């Protein structure tokens, strides 16, 4: 694959929810972290968006509560994007090298944004851990036949495939 030029051109918050603490003593052992990724390509342009959502769920014997949800839009510009992405029946094919950069940049940026947004709250000590973006890309590739289970899609018509 030839070299590509990629830039992060825009970040916007789409949703943020932080549940009130309400006498809940949050234990990291009972906290589950979930991710989903939605990709959007403005066809015939050099712009692609990723909309990651991070959800913190607190699961105890009798409690199953969403403590925090954060959804953000990251818009990237990739020079000559149409040379790297193809559409195959309602699926968009994105090379792993591009997916890794987009996912890694998005998660890292969200980590900093959440640190700032939760400063001084009960959730401030639960940072997004350092993660290898290849884990998510490999998950997308392995679940390619049933990609909806990953929560990865562009819109109702086009699904993403790496």
C-alpha cells in the first residue's frame, strides 16, 4: 500500500451522560467498559468520520446501571481517500492501516476529553485504559460476516468492513 496523508480536522461532542452518584460506592472490579464505532464516509470526498461511543456500566448482584456514556465525532481528511476505500455491496472496505490510525487517535483523544469532563467527580479515577487499536480492528475483521454485533456501521444502508 502506498503512503497516505491523514489529518484530524474536526472533533465534536455528540453526547455526554454522567449518572448521579447516589450513595453508590463504585468499585473498579464491578465496572465494565464498552465501545462501539460508527464510520461515515462522505462519498467522493476525502473525509471520513468515526463516531466512537464509550459506556461505563456498573454491574453488581442487583444493580445494572449505566454510569457514564460519551459519544464524540472525529472527522478525518485523507488525501485521495477514494483510492483506499471501496464499496462492496453496501459495505465500505477500509484498510487496517487507516482503521488503526483513526481508532487509536479517537480513543486517545476521548481519554483526554473524559479526564477533563470528569475532573472532580466520582468517575474521575476511572480512565480509559491504554488499548491497542488492533484489538478493535481485528474484532471487526473476525466478525465481518455479522458486523452488527460490533455496533459498527455507517448508516442504515452501508456497513463497514476492514
